[in-house]
């Protein structure tokens, strides 16, 4: 670690180090928190701890204790910790979808970092959108930054069976609709559904983004999968607090870590995990903030030959607790070997290769060896065609092999509400060959792109034993979900995409191996439909929803806001209005003052 008093002046010292009126105000107010006189003038790094704890977000409810452990590590390493709150995005409670507020949370993080005198930051998140939002905001400022996710909850158990959050709620609900499970049995599972604080314990979006943060090099090795209640989580937090102080002295900023090689590693790790399709959106957005070129087709190209190694639900059998005790992400990354850019730098100050060199796997069923992979190239596939000219995605490991090539008539719903109202009607004209289509659920259309693309299977088909169908939408799907679901169709219907022109009965052709998604309607007819379509009126007149609707980009560009792409840097807006040419203007020696008096007397005489 570089010694305090290094020749590179820290950002915080520009705020606190001077002897002028504003320095008195700043130091004086901070002393009201109990900081002793002179501490903030000492040159010790001021470390921000961005805490997304909230009682409205059970996944992140324990982060206050985690923040305390980070603080202990910061103090030990010679830094000064300060905790600040951020917006908290909880999947269970927020409507219409947390994705609507991801970009807002990123702005919260970015502007807080720019406006305040912190030298580095530890980002505490966990629930689906909190981790990418914090990464996006911090990337825009480009300070030394380190991610510490809150960890998965403990695996739930109910009457002798394990329950996976999200995944089993869907399975049990389908059993009720099919008449195989009594409603009272379904609701009895509530008390066992979430066993502790922490995010979902399956490889949903939260676990995916925690793993992605580690694969990007932004989280200490092996820490993304530690269960939330375990003591090892706080021990990891203590180490994170120590490490961020070292990173500040090393000036190890995000832009040195988040290279194109780092993004390639994250994409390939996501494939090996059979991770959430939401990672596509988030990685595109993070790359846009840090200025790394990343396109939708990179995901398909990089994932094609990656072995699927993590046997985790919803696509596999095990849970995050099992994954962690099997060796976690370092063991998986070591097994991926040459698939990765092992020279990529990480928050440890060392490379991926150095971080995972000694990693061991303790359960070959949870983290498979290469020669026993669950599949190869089973990650997210990118589809194109006249129905999705800018792309759509499918999670291959969650899909039914028999539906990967499919041709069938469309059944179109103009909203998710219409779908929910009609889908279980016994007179609905639908069978297992039908392609269910729901539109107007994209970034602009809903707004915010909710996780509704895995449309429910009609009850009358469930009763016949049909448990999967081809479903197409401009919406998203939860990482805990499953099925042959085509997502993120771009452009979305509300932005004038071809999805808006599909009519019930039109034939749709899906060919995942060929990466195509086509509508068998000729161009002249599509043009006629487009000319006949009514223009879409503005839906929102004020507030965040208005700003979002006006500026959100399409899914193939990460659904960020157009004016947020790129970085801001760490200078506050307009600079420091209290800056003076002489930072020590109010600190004068007796000799200096005597000299002034003498000069003044001579002038008077």
C-alpha cells in the first residue's frame, strides 16, 4: 500500500485539506459525526459505501450489517469510511417493474459520487437491478470501485422438498391450475418460501449479476456466492474494506478493469452458469457507460463454444449454497481455462489467472468438469429475422429441445393484462403448436420492460400435460423462469417494430440453430398494416416515466437512457463554487501579519 501523504493528492483532500472558510464548514460539519479534529485533513482516503439496504427490499435488508464490516476493514487499512444510501430496487414489491428504475438508480449513484468528496467506493447491492445500476453509475464516474453483493438466501425447504424462489412459485402455480395441487397446499408454502435475507438462491438474475460482477473483475474472488447469513459474508466485507483503500492508493479505477476482455469473460461465465438473459441488457448498458464497444452479436459469438458447467436451477438441479461450497466462481473459471481472457486485471490488482490458479472444485456434480459438461453452446442465443431485425434472445438451456425449431400460428395479445384475462378461457383457440405473442411490454411500451415474457400455459393445455410452448415478446423474463421464450424483440412494438404488425393466425417460424425468427407475411402486406396502424400516443406527461419514455434506448442497446451513454468523470457539475486561488488564505503566520501591518503603515504615512 502506498503511504499516506503520497505525492498524488486525493480527491477528498481538495475538499478538506485547505485552511479557508469552506474548509472550516466542511470539516466542522463532519466533526459533528464524531470524526476527530484533523482526521479529514490528514490525507487518509475517504471511502464511500453505497448501501442499497431497504425494508421494502428483503433481498438487501441485511446490508447494514455488511456495511459495518466494510467500515471495519476501511479503518484497519487507514481509510475513513462513510456510508451513504442509494435507491433500492426490490423485485418482490416494486411496480410496474424494477427495470423501469435501474437507470434512475444509476443516476443516483453517479451524481452522489460526483458531488461528494469520496476517493473510492464499495458498492453494496444484491437484488436483480441494484448490482447493475450501481456498476453503471460508478462506471460513469470512474473512481476506484469495488462491488460487494449481499449473497443468496439460504435454500428453502417445505414439507420435505427444496424450494427455489421464483422457479418453484411458477411450478406450483401450474400444478394448481392443472388440478394436481390444492390451493391451500400452494399457499402453505409462503412461510418457507424465503428462508433468510439475501437474493434468490437459484441462478436467477440476482445470482447471475453477482457472478458477472466477479467475472468482470469487480468483486473479490469467491465472494459472489457466499450465502447472505454466513459469517464469511462479513469477513469478505472486511476484506473489501481493506482492499478499496489499497485501490485508492494504487489509483486502480474501473476503466483499467472493465476492458473488452473483462466483458468477454463475463459473457462466457454467464454461458457456463446458464445465467439469466437479463445479463445481456445489463452488460450492454455497463459497457456503454465505460466506453467499451459491445454489441448484441458478441454475446452469441462468444457463447457458442462455451461449456455449460454449473448444474444450478432453474436449468439444472442445485442451488447457490451448493455452488459456493463446491468452490464457487473461482473453481468454475479455472475449469473454463483458455475460454477466458486470463490476463484481464481485477480489483485484486492481479489477473484472472492469478486469482483462480489455486481454486479447487469440491463437487463435480455441481460444477462439472469440461468432459462432463451439461452442454456446449447452450447459453443465450441471438435471433434475427423480419420479426426481430435488431435482434431477440432466447435462453437455450431453459428451452425445450423439441421446440428449438418450430412453425406455428400466432395468438396475439396486445398487453399482458389482455393475456392474463384470456389465456385460461376454455374456449380460447389454442393448442400446443400455437405461438403465443404478447407485445407492448418493451422499454417504452409498458414502460420498463417487465418480466412477463414467459407467458402462462393455458389451463386446458396444462390439463393435457403440455408444459411448454413457444412464446415471443418484447418483454423480459425472470432469471428464475424457464421455457421456450423469445425475449427482448427489437425494435419493440411501441417503437414501431414488426411485432406491432403481427395478427392472430400469422405463421411464425423459429429456428434457433440457424438463429432466425421470421414472420411468414409478405412485405407488401406488412407495409399495408403499417400504414393503417394508428400512431401511438404519449402515455406519460410528467416525472421519471416521462423522461424514461422519451429517452430510453432499445433492448439491443441495453435499455439505458440515450443521454447517459458515456462517462461524466469525477468532477462535480460546474466545479467547486467555493474554490479560491489560495487554499490557505485564512492561515497566516505572525510574521506574515506583521509584514502586512508594516506595509499598511508605510502606505498611510
